[in-house]
């Protein structure tokens, strides 16, 4: 499974992006996007913002779960209180669609973007990123809607990715 | 009983009984905002920012010493500079910031020591701007230097204070160097005849 994580500001401006792969089931944590897909991911994320805006007022939750899908790319969303959007695009490896169906892969979060386990793993990931995000923006030198360039924050997002996804 | 443990007991007791507490995050955010604003006002001339922070601290220190003496209730002079250091670290910092920096690296003539801060309540959440200069030039907590300088001046000690390392810059410790320049003699007012 490959992941592309982005934080989007209140003016639909990107604040942070990070690509990583699964570390579960012996994954090496590297993203497996093709060069073309990497360009496309940004567009997919951006287009899903429309759907996020539709969904966000329908329930009081911060975690909106899966909001959008583009072929094999699934997008989960988490909203912060100040309407900053965390978007996670996840793409199961194309080979798993061939080998899928065995009991092992059917429960693995890598192969199953729509399963409750995946949903829960992403929830945990978002919760941890949110906690670190709050710390990052509490820095006095950070202004609203500014790009998050903190290397500490990046490392913590990476750690959360390794831990849960 | 050594003066060190006496001082730390005193600091602990005053902290528990006589100090009004304030939310730490309020302090952190307020101080952080002040520093960020000064940086903006002086267009990231960090040398100037350090100077301003030091001056603000100095003005605080001039008055804070009165509060310190009133609360600590030790109307007795420190017998030497080592005792002064103990009182600064274990009573002064304890009652105003609830931290106790470690006193270390004395020079042979007992006129210079370091305060090593294990935690710095002013610097929570802070990450210095990544403009390539702040990491080398800005002393984020420089106000503390000024406070010490101002406070000690009011009790007849002229000192020189500066930070030599800061965890915010990626160093292992936050360390402030304090040097006693001289004891200020009571100066007679100019005669008016």
C-alpha cells in the first residue's frame, strides 16, 4: 500500500505533504507510486476537497472516514476545529487484487482500503498527526495557513505512519 | 546542613505556599508572541532582538528583585557569590518559573558559573524560524539574562550574563553563563555645595 498525506489550509492551499508506504506485513515504508501517479495524486486530493466540503456539515465528527475514490485511490479525511483538512490518499498495491482473497490479505489493512480495520488504523494515524500538528502550530513563529516546514513535525508524521499504517 | 539543600527547601516551600500560579501555556504563548513580534519589528535582525529581550528582562529584573526579597523573606546578604548562585537557581528560578537550573562549571576564582536548564518553560512548542540565521543568532530566552542582570544590580552586584547554548538551536543543553564583574560599592550622592 502506498500513501500520500496532505494537509490543506483554509484557502485550499497545501500546507504539508508527505509520501510513504506501508510498514506492516514486512513493507519497507516506501511509496510505490509511479511518476505519473505522483503528479496525479495532488489533483485527486484537490478534487476531493469538494466532497469534503459537502460531507463536513452533515455530521459533527472530525474524522470523516472515506470521502472519495478515484479508481484504486481512496481518500480519507480528518478535519481540525479550524477547518484545516488532513487528507490521506491510500492506494493498495495493484498485485494484491490478483492474490486477494486469502485469509491473510483480507484482514490486512494494506489490501483492504474499505475494511473497518483500515478505517480504525487511519483514525489512529490522524489522531496522532493531529496531536503533533497542534504542537507544531503552537510555535510562535508559525502563522495561520503558512506552510509547515518543521522537520520535527515531518519526522513525527513519518513515525505515525510507520506505527499505524 | 549545606546551604544548597537549605535553599532548595526554601524555594520549594515558597513555591507551594506563597506563589500564585498561572497557566504555563499562557506564559509560553505570550512570551513566544512577544519574541516573534520583536523579530518582525526589527526585520529579523536577531542581534538587535537579543538586545531588546535583554533590555526588557533588565527592566523586569530591576523590580522583580523586590518581589523576590519580599517572598523569600531572607533579609540577609549572601556571604559569597556561590551562595548567590544557589539562591538564584534554587529559590529565584523556582518561585518564578518552577524550574531549578543546575549550577556548574565554576571557574577557579569563584566568579563565573553556568546555569544549565533541564527544562525551559519559555521555550515549549518553539521551533526557531528556518531562515538559516535564527539558528545561529537568536537567543530565544535572552530575557532571562536581562532579568538576572537587572535583579543582581539592585543588590550591588554587577554581572555579565549570556547564553552559550540552547536546545532550540540543536545543542544538547540550554546553558547560561553568569560572570561577576564587581560588587558595586555604595556610591555617595554628589555633594551639592
